[in-house]
C-alpha cells in the first residue's frame, strides 16, 4: 500500500503564497507515475488543480493558471505545488494524487492538507 505524505498547508492572507509538497512512501514508483493536486472546498466536489506526467507535461485548472505551478523532483521523489497570489476562493483541502501507468492499478491519494486564505 502506497502512502502519500503531504505538507505545507496553512493560513495565509489574500495575495500571499504557499508551497505544498508530497512524497510517496515507495519512491520507486514516483518516476513512472502521474502526479497531481486536487482540492475540495466545503459543499463542493473535488476538482483537479494541477497535474504533471513523468515527462513533465503539466495541466492546470483555468482558475489557477498563471498563479500556481506544479513541479516534480525525480531525485527527491517529491511533487510540489507553488501557489502564488492566493485568493479566498482557493480555500480548500488539497489532496495529492498518484496514478500508476497500469490500467488495473488503483489511484492513490494523500490525507489532505488544509489551505485557508483569509484576512
């Protein structure tokens, strides 16, 4: 069973920045896996924020383009989400995602980290 260890959430004022980190307990699968961040706000469905493939192709939700940057460090087996110009509507629980390139394999999720943007 793969566990994803997240860190970096917290409380920040509008316009501020935070960086989230996520690393799998089994580093051997990191390099071959799609990685991503999703978020879920109270009363809303979980939504994709950003994803990155093993060859560093990225995708972003329209709402975060130009403000958030996803990156991966294959040497450290860690994926990052740099969040700048944060807005109150970015407030949510952020979940790390790992997807193996195997059709029958399950998706893996982190436990979630709270990001609150408020003055």
